[in-house]
């Protein structure tokens, strides 16, 4: 997948996070609610922690995607990813829990939540960075989309770069939310979440077109075999 699509997925993912995952960001600890340098820096470190995790995920899935590329399944993978994203949009949200409520995933989610909760007690710089790292592992549909895009790059370095850009795409919205969170009421966050499916459909079509190998520059370039 073209590297620039990572920013699109990241930006769309940040809108989703504002609507659905914002409570973690809004709950970031602080002794005094003030916009001093320490307050801002700690929230910046939280976001850098998330980007770190995403980059590591990208390296791993990029390495796995390299094997698929060698065996000539890269086009098939790209189309399959696009179809899965479309299904994610079409299938009612209540059925999404079929995946997230699986015991292993749920146990992992609870494990991360417990450790994040313990770090909330501390308020040093390192704890904010580690909270971001752990937050990056929490189940999220857009992280899965980003990881799929990283796998389709067919290279561990490109995969890591792809997911790092994905993370950077989420930073502006999440950083603003962490600083001015009191102005983002639930109604406003829900409105952000309404536009997410449209971004998802665009991404799905990009994945499918890319896999069709149509020879269209940028959108569907010829893949090397």
C-alpha cells in the first residue's frame, strides 16, 4: 500500500478515537489542570508512546507481509483487506463485539487496562510515555486497518514507517483532545465518529483498486512480481 494512505487511516482513526476511545485521553492524570510546559510535554510523550507501539507493530506485520510478497499473494492480500474493511462498515456495530469479546482478546484488554490504571497513579514523564505504549496495544479497528496496510507494503522497514506515519496521523486530533478535552462533550465526540465510515469506505476502495493491478499511477500501479 502507498505510504501516504497511512496518514489518511491515522487521521480517520483519530476521529474514531475522539468518538469512542477519548475517555483514556481525557483521564490522563495531572496534579493541577493548567497549560504549563510540563502538562503539555507529558501529553506529547503519551502520543509518542502510541506512535512507538504502532511502529513496532508495523515492523512485525511488514516482515510477515514480506513472505506473502515473495509468494506472490500481495495483490490478493490487498483486495482481501479492502473487502474486510467494507464488511466492517456494513456489518452492524453490535456484531463487532463478536471479535472483541473473545476470551483471549478480552483478557489482554483487561490486562492492559489494569496496568494503565496503575500508571495513572504516577505522574512522572516516563509513566505518560508508557501509558501511550500500552494504549497502542488496545484493540482498535483502525489500528488493524493500519497494520493491514503495513503488511501489504511487503517489507519490515516500510511496514514500520507505514505504522509510524499512521500514528503521526492520529497525533494532532488526540493531542488537541488531551489539552482541550473539557470542550469536547459527548455529543461533539459522537459527531466526529459519524464521519469515520466514509473514510473507511474510501480506504477499502483504495486497497481493492491497488490489488487489481490496473496500472493507474499512485492508485493502482503495476506490482512487481
